[in-house]
C-alpha cells in the first residue's frame, strides 16, 4: 500500500508547496510511490488519515500549536519544509521588535483581536523527523527527502557550508565580486543556486551545526560592511537559531 | 624546441577545436578570474592568466562521478565505459602539471583507480610557462614554477611567437597533424626561454623565511603545540574552501542516488574535505577529529608530513589557491610555515632536513567499486539491537577473508558501510556479520530478511596474523560489539585449537541483555581448554547474572596468564582501549604483545578517500588490526 501524505501550511507564503506542485513529470513518478490525501493548494479533498505530513510555515500564535500537535498525532513522520518551518524563516524578523507594535502595524485598530507570539520553527513545538530547508525548497532536495523516507533511511542533508558547493561549481566568490554573503556559515544543499546566478547567499537554509559566527562577522566587516549591517545579515534568516545559541 | 608564430598557433588551436573527435579545454576568463572550460575558439584562450579558480584535476577526478549503477532485480554494475573523447588541456601552468603527477602516484598506489586513469591516459597536456603570477603563488619555493616533465607540449610566450618544448610522442604527433609552419628553434629562442624561466623564479610575491625542505621536520616538532594550532585556526570557518580548490587534494565521499522508482539508481563519488566538520564522523556519532584546530592541523600534516613520508614529496605545489580562497586569510601555507619556523627556532631548536624516505609505489590491479551480489541466508536476532546475518555470495565463491578483516556491505538505495566479518574463514560457503542497528544502512539492513539481496565488496584490511600467533597464548578482550570481529579469530583459533596455546576470553557488556552469541558463550563456559570470563557493567534487579559485575577492566586482575607468552587481542568501543591497555601493562604485558582493532569511517576501503586516516595511517588499508607498539605514538589512534 502506498504511504499517504498530506500537506499543511502555517505562517508562510506557500511557496514551498508550490515547488511540490510544480514538480511536473516527476510529480507523476512521485504519485506512483505515495498517495496524496490532503494538499490545499492543489486539491479539495482532505483526510486526517496520513502517514507523512509535510508542514510549511512557522508557528506564530499559541493557538497554532494545537493544530501542529494534532498533525503530529496523526502522522508517522513529520517533515518540515521551507525556511519558516525549519528555522523560523523571515517571520522571525518580528521577534526583534515589540510584538504589540507588530500587531498594530498589521491589524491596526483591530490588533486586540489577533494574538501573536515570537515566530518559531515547528520543531520548537513538536518533534520533527526530517527537514527540507530553503526559501523556497528545491525540488531535488524535496524528492531526495521523500525517497529517503520511503527507503527508510536518514536523508543526507549536508552539515557543511554553501562554500563547498560554490567551490565545486567554480563560482567567483561573492566577496571577490564586491558582494557580502553568509554562505560560509549557511547549510549547503541548494547547490549554491543563488551564487551560481551572480547574487549572494542570504542564509535561507539556516546555520550549519557549528558555525563560526564571530569569524564570519569579522570577514563581513573586513570586506567593508558596517558592524550593524553585518549583524543584520544574520537577522534575516538566522534570528531564531541565533537566539537559541 | 620548436617555434610557431602566434597567428599559426591560433590556427593550430582552431583546427583542434574543429576536430570533433577531440575535447578541447583551455583557460578562459570567468568574471575577473579564470577557469578551465570548453574552448569555442582560439580567441577565448587566455594564456596570460594568473591562476584558475579550480585546478585541471576536475577533468580526471570530477566534482561528481558515477562509480556504480544498480537495479534491485539484477545487482550492481560498473559505470558504462565512458564514451569520452581524448581531452586536450591547453594552458596548464607547471605547478598544476606537477600536481597531476602527485595525483597519478596517489591514485595508483596499492590499487589503481580505474575512473581516474581512464580519463588521465586519454588526455593531452599542453602546458604554458607562467606569464603572470598570482600574488598568492609560491610555486618557485616548492620547485614547481617550471617543469621539464609531465607535459606533451610546453609553450613559452616569446612576444610574437611561442617556443614549444615537445614532451612526448603524443605531443609531436599532435603538432604534425594540426599545426602548420612549425620551425626548429634558433639559438636565440633557446636563450630567451631560459631567461623567461629564470624570471619566473623571481616572480613570487610570497616569501618563505627558510628552506621549504625543512617543512616535514618543522611539522614533526609542532604537532603537540596546541596553542599554535588554536591561534591559527581560531577564525577557521570550516568551509573547506582551501581543500576543495587544492590541486593535490583527493579525498572523496560516496553517496547513493536512487531514482524515484526506488528500484534503480547510482552510486556517486563527490569531492570531500578534511576541514569539514563531519569528515571523520562515524555512524555512532563519534567524531575522531571534532575541533577546527585538529582538522586544520591535519590538512598541513597530510600535505607536509604524511604524504611526504609515504611518497617523498611535499604535497603542495605552491599555486596559492588555498590562500586566495580563504576569507579569514588563515590558509596561506607561507604565513603558517614562517610562523612555525619562528616558533620552533625561537626556542633554540635546530631544524635539519630529514632524509628522503624510501619510496616504492606498488600497484596490484584496479580498485573494484562494484559490489558482488549476495544473499542473506539466515538472520538471527542477537540482542534488542543486534542481529547476525549469514551471507552467501551469489557467484558461489568463498569470501576468502582473514580473521579481523571487514567487508563493505551495500543495501540497495541506501549505500555502503564497513562491517567486520564475524565468522572464521574455516567456515566455508557462507560468512557472518553481526550488525548493530545504529545508522541508516544498518537500520535498513535489519528490515531485510532471509532471501533478500545485498552487495558485498572486500574483504578489506589486514586482519589478525594467524601464523605469527601460532603457539602463543591468547587473551581475547572484547567490549560490547567488539566481540563481532573478535569472534572471527576466536572461532579460527578454536577450530585449530592444537595450533595455539592457552585461550582466555574476557567479554564485557553494559548489561546482560546486550550479551551477544549467548549460546556460544554458554558452550565456551563448559570447555576445559578455554578460560571464559564474562562481565556486565551493571545488572538490572529483575535479571539474572552469574558472572562478574563491573567494567571489563575489573576482569583483568582475575585471570592467570604469563605476559611473556601471551598476546592480548583487544577489540571494543574507542573509549575502552586506553583503560584495558593500562591494566594489561600493570600485568606486565609488553606493548608489542597487545593487538587492537580500530574503527573509523571507512568509505572506499582502499586507502584513497581519506576518511579513516589517523595521522599517517589508513585504518582501512594499514589496519584495522594494529600492534599497539606500532600505534602508541600515533596521537589520533587511541
């Protein structure tokens, strides 16, 4: 019997689910292996009977925790997909601000009606079995994780920084091009896709397990960034992880 | 020496490009840097470059390469013979030519790597003498700024013409077939080339404060200076850039890439680097080089000491790529070694060059990356997380292993892992492995059943010296799963009982439910010719245990043996060795009477991929069995 899979979204843009919906031919091969029972972005049907739950988005309200816990209860495997679900994502930028101000900015005079708390990755609420990092996720890595789960093995997610992939791809280092990059502390696995295209690594896959943050900040400053800008580089995606460290 | 005008040289290059049977690679601009790439026309070629981002090794040892394909129905297959064309590399600097010669020796030592050499042998190297030197380059100090060997053709820019040194018949034939208006060099050309080469020797902007032949000895004197390494590695990002761009680095990882059917796939190798955090980490989570300074030190030792001791060359050609790619600027070998020289000589110590080691590189056939198909013929649960698998090779052959050797076990779609053989070679037809459910592969293996197919490569490693041990008393000391490799020797000795002296087995586990081979141990207890002593670290209240309670070392004072005639064979978890060895020494067992078997991350099994390396030793090839007297001075060993 094919494993049943379901997709869920919390605070996020649903861009990761869109990556899955956009798998094209590979989607058909995937559907030979799994049965999708819930996927709001592409189908009306819904079932609570599933084996693997893919969860996009971060948890930004206390009441979302119940829904996450329900998913955890129903699923054999919970897979966090995308930056928001895996590392808190850019939602965590609000954690640097006063949360009442945040509410007023978004909801104006209705602010009192809407609850909020510090944005967090879903593993801050429930245990997570596997992670598909990235903003958005890459289709290749999504398939890699699905295959690993179906084969009963641990997905092979790098614990080395993006520099490894940049070097293999023979990119000119972003710093050599006069840009500022957080690739040296960011978990690889994206095949350095942004730097390949001439831009920088923003850090969407989060920090490696043991980043040398001080050295990276010194490098940013040595190459001409102000201290504040160097700190901001770390806030964009690393907010939740930095606070935990 | 020959001469060709630049105009005719361009025509030569264009006629090479036009020939579809050739793959013409040359140095081209990439942003404000340079890189080797496919040449579309002679106009793209930039022989005035300083250094390329990656060295040309990527054409022989690519970033990603299929080693094996598999399908669940039929087994494992070698990659299809590559349909590659001969590759012409145009514009290789002398230091990169020397680096390729280093790689040649490394890839053919002991066993030859077929994937490297199929491409290497089909290549033609057209070198060029350096016109612009990168500001990081220190090749003149490494003797690699110019070269007289290792190329098919070597170019020197003489303004309106190139001087060409012909280095091989292949080079000669290439000129004959594709170049027009090639003339013999005149005396003035020969003199000019000589002058250019002398200029190159003075081009480096880097400066060594001492003779680089002292490097191996300087390193020997600096291993223990931990504050020196901590200071230099403090800013290390562990990003691996220094090793990934290195022309002589060759460490690799092997990964499984199943397709979506989950029934087929490929096994690939990719570049890896010893600076990366998980490089020496094994499935149980143990990391044998966990800190940045230890990994940073390992890189310099590998280049300047370990490979020197094995091959006689310092494995650095002075290209300066590591220096230029290191953002915190801590990878420059010139800075490190100058500081090391100061550090060592400041204490008044004399540093003299060491003698060249004796080098003999022997090759016994090719590395076989393709596993043999095998069948699980029996699966016996041993404990709550360990299982004994009996395996038969499908081609009907015996494994022909020695006690203490290991095999690489493949599980379709998951990959390969080193597992020691648990049965004695006296058992024919099948062999056994005792496996703990700990990583992906071993967990998956536990879901397989009798009749299921797996892959086997090997046996690998040296194994126990059964001949030498004949007539000796043997004290086996097993901790936990260490009984698995030990059992191959124990059963061998028991099957040839008359050949060996007294046999004692000390076997320690955490608790009774962890004990393996319970029936066999019970049988040992009854034997008169074996002294068997089990122990558990602790026993839960509701379980029965008649043996000793305490860690394994508590058994050592309880047994009688003559240290003069006894050889102790010790196998257990990494933490166990130093305690057991200390207690054996208290009983006057000489160092060379202690034999251990070590566990590391063994990926290739043939001393190439670098993962199992402890200092200068490859565990997969030089071990896993070691005489303690040989490794007690190897700091990373125990």
